[in-house]
């Protein structure tokens, strides 16, 4: 479990006065990117030929988010054979506003095909 | 079933040289917006207090899209009680690259709560 | 002079109910990309090592644009030594809403330094 | 003068492997929004009918920014009669990568026309 704090910016909103549905993926990308930087950047230096590629995205919007809302994104990554599933929840205060997940595969960026996720990367992701 | 043609633009791509996963929702928004303009704009003039709000989004990325790719987005909307589900498929030529759906509710924009979808709107959406 | 037609989409708008100021660069990118595809794609196939890189952007917003507005982007590219200046005007009907320009350099994408713009590219850009 | 720290995210980059030219306006919006929240949110509560609207944007890109770059955005707002000019510089470490400015007017959001900038807002903006 990893927690990231963010804010709804003007460019996240649309004419309905709420965050546009695709902006939520920006919030999740920010959380995932922060997680990767903190936990994975060291080990990934050994695997320069590997890239994480998103193969599935899902979000369920329960409550709208508004300009300036301070939000908390809680991500919980799990490893399933060739996929990393990052479950997420977005809170405004204690209110759960959004749930969803991203699925990623690891690819060899030169051959552009998916590979086994190295054991040490798996271990870091699931927090072992 | 409704078909919309689009193109992968520079701002859709990222450092991996492929379309960023959230850009696909831009393509689907474009298709859905074109559908609404053609089929619904007349009837919606009667319902100025109603807004379609997206309550769920999902995409499965099977093949990457690249800068300049000419794509075909095929949407198939269906009505389920209080939700409109818009299933989509994105093709590059004959190759199916992406599948997914958007779910929308209809809300009263002043009260900001969901309402029954008016029968005549339902009928247009499912093409009756 | 080259003309491109576009539409203000939901994701272009913000909480103020108008197109966000950075969305206008999306419209101009669309126009410039269409121009390049029509006029330059053939000749650029000879120069695979060259990339156009934007080195300056400017926009003056005179009238706001709203969701669904049908707009006309008129671009007028000119060549100045090592830079291509693409002046643009955005119209809604006959109303001039926005003016501005993009400046581009041509770079060798491997060495990542700017190069002379090949004469035949210059000629196409200025419409000779 | 106000300083804000940010990071180049995946969705800021494009197929050229650098930050897309319009992403820089995202960085500047973030800096300006942080400045407004810290310095202006209290006084703006008195002026709920007023909105800042961007009427001009400009950026000169001297050095490219890459995925993960830690950047420092330094903004220097000045007041010119009916306009607020926010000059900005973006640094990566000590390297100046980008310069530019945003111009804003203050409008009555109901009448949607520009108004005199209240004296106390001017004073805060120029740091008096």
C-alpha cells in the first residue's frame, strides 16, 4: 500500500465544473510514478531494456471531484504472473470518491514483447 | 453501432513512442461526442437541465498505437436501467487494437442527482 | 495559407466553461499536423533523421471558445533562416477569437542539434 | 518572486522523448495555482464574482525537458493596469530551460467583462 497526495487543477476540470473522467488516470499515474521512483528506481537501473506498459485501465467514479480538491490516492499493487495490477482508491478527506485499477506488463523495449517479471522486481512491488 | 475516424496526434503519444493509455479515452470521447451531436442534439434541446455524466471507464490495450495512425472507433451504446453503456472497439485498418466501455448516468445538473433516462432518449441511443 | 476545421471538445474546456488556454495549442497542432501530412509527408520520407521541434509558442485570446464551437484555424507558415514561423488565427464563424504563432527549428534527431532547413522543404512550406 | 517544484511526468512527454511544448503551460499553471492558493485564497473569498482569465500565453523553449526531470518554476507576477503579467522561468538544476509569461485579466464572471483589479489584490500580487 502506498499513499500519494494530489490536487485537482484547472486543466483537470471541464465545463461540467468537475474533474474530467480521464483526469483521474493522471492522478493515478502520479501516484504510481511516485511509488516507482521511491521503490523501484534503484533496481530498474539494472534492467534498462525493460519498460512497464499499461495493458488495461479501469475507473468507477462514485463522487465528483472539484477544482482545488485535495485528494489522497491509495494504491495497492499486486503481481499476477505476467501482469502487475495496481488497485487504486481516491479519497477526498475520508470520502471514497473513486476506485479502479491499472494492469501493466513488462516488455523488452527493443523486441517489444512481454517478458517474465524479474523476481526481485516482483518482491519490491508486493512489498516483500 | 456508430463509426468515427480519428488520428493519433503528437500530444497523444508519450516517451515510449506509443499513444499514452489515457489518450484512448480522448478517442472514445470524440466518437461519443460525434454520435451525440448527430443523433441527440435535437432531442437534448428539450432537456436542458440534463447532463450525461461518466460513472465508469474501462479499456484493454491489445496493440499499441503510434503517431499518425489512422484509427476507426466503433461504438455500440446500450441502455441498462439508469445507465448508458457505450462499448467501444478501436481498429487500425482491420486490426483490433483496443476494446472497452464507458458508463454514463443522466443527472439533473441543478440538483446533481441521477434521474430516469427519458424514453425518447433511450430509443435514439439504442437506434429504435 | 492553410485552413483546418476543428471542434471544441469536453476535454478542452475547464471549470470556467470555456476552452482552457493550453487547449488552443492542441487546435494549432492539429492544423499544423494536417498541413504537414498533406504537403510535407512525401519529401520528409527523404529526411528521416530530421525532426521539427517547437522552440516558441504564443497565443493571444481575444474571445472565449465554448464547448461544441466549430472553429476554423488558418495557419500561415513563413521561413526565417533557421526557423519556421507558423502564424495562426482561430475563427468561430467570421469572428476572430485567437491569434498567435509557433516557431520551429529543424534538428538532426540523433545529434539533437539544429540544422539548416533543406531548400526543398522551405519551398513547400512557403508554397513556392 | 515565487518558486514551485515539479516533475516531468509520462503524460507530459511525446514521441520525441521530450516534454510536449504545451505541457510547459501545465507546469506554469501549477506554479501560479500554488501561488494563488498561498497568497490570494483569503482575499479572493471576498470577491466570489471575480475570475482570473488568461488572455495571453508565451513560452520560449531553450533546452528540452525529459521524463522524470525535477524542475523549478520561478514566477514573477507584475501588475499593469488591467492585466497581471506572470513572467516565468523553468530551471533544471541551475540550467535555465524555458522562459515566458502569462497575461491575465480579472473579469466579473456573471457579466463576463473585465474589471479593474481591486487594489488589495494588486498589492498582494506584487508583494507589497
